C-alpha cells in the first residue's frame, strides 16, 4: 500500500494594526493550519515565512513563523453511504495515516446518526469501528446536516485541532435546519 506522509504545518499570522513596532508586537495573532505538497505529492516541510502570502478580507497579513504542527487532531468521520460499506477501505486507510496524531470518532449515517466509536486512537477500537462500517443494509433518507451539526458540538476539545470529515454518496433527505 502506498503511504503518503501528511504535512501539517502551523502558520502564525499577525494582523497589522499600525506602523509602530509597539503596536505590531501587540497585533492579534492567529494560527492557521495547512498542508503543503509538491507536484509529485510529497510533503513540503521546509517552508519559510517569505514563501507564503496570507490575506484576510483582501488585506495582506504578516507571516511571523511557519513550523510543523504539534497539536493533535480530533477527527469526527461521518460516513453517509446508504449502508453500502463503500467507504470502509478509505476510512481504514485514513485512520492508518493519522491515528498516531489524532483521536478519531466514527459515525454511521443511515436514517439517523449512530456513533460507531467514540473518540479514540486505540487501534483495536478503531479496527472494530471500521469493521462495523461495512455493508449495513440499504437505507435512504439520512439527515446529513443534523449529523454535521451534532459533530460540531463534540469535536472541539482543548489542545486539539477539530476536524469533521464527511464521506457521502448523495442520498440524504431534506433537512429542516435553518441557518442562524
């Protein structure tokens, strides 16, 4: 199996508020996580601040530093495949790539979301969860937006980078959710 390393880098950007050095030192800082790959799909890990350009609201931001991300991931994987098991191998491969740097939750979405595994990095727990994502009976009418909304509540944790990964085949029903 081909394994491609993931390059997760943290970018610290400061919002320039004034021309003085004192104001610049107190400018709010934001951390932006990104992955960088070359044209052959290899991870690029030696980027410098001068290699990047960041804009917010059309205005350029100063890039202060670029470094490999140390904060672990907390990933909620929502599988909406109408019970076909079609994403089972992809989920297994993804887990293999990030398990050492992540806690992973698996959610099956048939008609209602079902938590297959709570957040874990235990290989045995995740292996069993992937097994349960196999063929589960064909069902339609799942409420994807509700599953995503629920995942946003559980994926955030102190000291973790929250990620929601949705794998779907496009058979979800309509949703009563209204934008807030």
